């Protein structure tokens, strides 16, 4: 008896590697839906901050992660109950907060099944840090996107500036390195390339090139007719 696995494209990599933008574009080209798992950790950080739960309190954070009323709508917006928190979860504080809360095993445990359930219908692009290694290790397509620290910080800085944020490049670079360090050294499900992932360094590529390349990889790895 063979088990039919859902068609999933896992895209992992460090902060600022361009995952969100290219994952979204790839999902659109393939007619897949996008699952942004970073948004889930961000929603835990936001819920905890609002409830006065310390980012160091793993046990209570696990409860926050289990109980939050999170959903994604058709447009990929993120909701907590009846509030659209898509913008509120994207601040630099919530980036650091998400990285901090995500290091607690109780939080990761609480979110593992949720992520698997959200991806179970397949035909989705799932982006995160541990998708190819832990959440969906059987994904038929795994990509590990990277770029140099400076390039990633520059992209993140430009994004924040475009939103009107008052940040400096140095601060952005420092935050990003701190987050990379935390994400890749945590004990549970650290950021790391799966053995069978295709590595892609996007430092010298523009977005269109990355998306084209991902589409070729995805289409050649899976049959997209069904
Ligand atoms: O992709 P992002 O920047 O929105 O993710 C925010 C944080 O959430 C990231 O610094 C680490 C954590 N995260 C994680 O631990 N595992 C994932 N699959 C996705 C995100």
C-alpha cells in the first residue's frame, strides 16, 4: 500500500533571504496556496505581548500558541479572532519576539500539528525555517534560500524604510544577525538545510531570476496536472 503525500514545496532559509516574496510569487504561478509559517510564530509573539506573557515563559507561551484563534484568509492575510493582524505582526519587535518565542519547545510542539494540518490538502508552498527538516520532511520539493548577511540586511532595511520605519542599516544588520544566531542555535528544530534540499544563494540574483529558477525546479520535480 502506498501513501499519497500532498504536493508541497518547502522553502526554508534565514531572515531576509527573500523567501516571502518569492514564495508568494511561486504560489501564484503554480496556482498553489501559500503557507507562511513565520506569520504563525509572529502571531504567538503578538498574542503573548498583548496578554502580558513574558517571551521567556515557555510553558505559558505553549498555552498561548495552542489557544490563539489564528486563521489565514484567501488573500493570505493573518487574523487573530476578528482582528486582521497582518501589519501588526511585521514590526521589528515582533520579528525578534517571534524568533525568541519560537525557541521554546512548548511553542514548537503546539504549532507542529497546526502547520501539518494547514498543509495537508497539498498544492501549497510552505515557507519557514524547519519545513523541509521537521514539519514536512517528506515534501517532494525542498529549497534552501540564502544570501549574504549584508544583502539580506539591505533587503530588510529597504522593506522597512518603504513602510516608513525609523531604522538604520546597522541596526537592521545587527537584528538580523542576532535572529539568525538564535534561529540556528536553538535546541529544537534549528534553522538548517535539509540534506535533500536544493540550496540557492540569491545574493547576486534578482527576484525574477529566483522565481523563474524555483518554478523550473518545482515543475520538473512534480507533476502539476492533477
Ligand atoms: O520568516 P519570519 O521572519 O516571518 O519568521 C519569524 C521568526 O519565526 C523567525 O525568526 C524564527 C521563527 N520561525 C521558526 O522558528 N520556524 C518557522 N518555520 C518559521 C519561523
